[in-house]
């Protein structure tokens, strides 16, 4: 057994907890009335990109998902979020939010790749 496997396991559990908390924040927090207009343009796109950057980074770095599966999972979450917003008062689903999500996913994967090269 490698010397750092215990540390790796702890990091994997912490990453899993972070992903779960992020999903709760996205869907439960996003359904709250305070979420309407929380970020004004263009900062809403930055928030979308940053959220999905972190999500993709965690999935790619701490789990054994291939790049394809990280992209599929993250973009399914993005589509679910935009679909969810269609049913919330004051919220709007938009393609440009989805594009910001996709850019965040791509940058998160690039960051993981860069870390692995060191």
C-alpha cells in the first residue's frame, strides 16, 4: 500500500463532501427567492464558470473519472440547473449560462492536466 493512500482517501472524501455541498447549494440554494439577481451581469457568467471550474476540477482530480465522464456529468448538472431555473419565479434559463458552465468545465480540466504535469 502506498504511503500516501490514507491521505488520498481523506482528500477523496473531502472532495465528495464538497461536491455534495455544491449540488445542494446549486439546487436548494438556487431555488430560494434571494437567488434572483444574486449576481448581476457580467458577474453571473463568472459565477457560473467558477462553479463549474471547481466541480470539474474536483471530479477530475480526486476521482477516477475519465475526461469524457467529467464533461458528461458536469454538463448534465448544468442542463439540470438551467432546466430547474425555468420553473423558478424570477429565474431564467439561458444558453449563455450554459456556455459559461462549459467554459468552466474546460478550464477545470486544463487546471488538473497542468497539475499532473508538475
